[in-house]
C-alpha cells in the first residue's frame, strides 16, 4: 500500500491520474461510479453550488465533469477520495504502471484502430 503522507504531497491532478489508472487496471467500476457520484458534493464543497445542482439534474453534465475531475477546484475537492482509494488499493508495482487509459485524458495518444 502507498503511504498517505507521500500521497498528500502530490498535486490533485497526479492523484486523479494515479487513482483512475489504478481503477481501470483493476476494472474497479465501483470506484469509478463512486467518483461520479461524489462530483456534485465536491463541487458544492468548493463553492460551485450552481454547477453542483446542474450535475445532479443532468447526467451528461456529470459525465463532462468526470473528464474535468483532474483540474482546478473540483480536483482539489476530490483529493480525499483519490488519496483514500490509493492508500487502500495501490501497491508499489502499480506506481510505475501506465498501461491503462486515463479517464480524464483529452486528446490522448491512443490511435483509433479504424483509421
């Protein structure tokens, strides 16, 4: 397991990337669903209450927020979730593995096999 003190020193984006990559490798749909359901609460916690209400009412807005969960105030609001997940599930060999897709990546380098 990863030590909490080490994780506390990482940026919110680094925590997001590590947690979502680990969840993808583990096929941990439960964590990804928990992340989605926590976004409105995290938005409200960082003062973005209007957007939080929008997320609750419109699932498409929530999915858009999932893509943005590695940036800004939202990422900071989700830090505890990422840290708790990594402390519980990450092993030393997971830290260097980067073979899973990043849920929040934009314009990734993965090529479309149909092209």
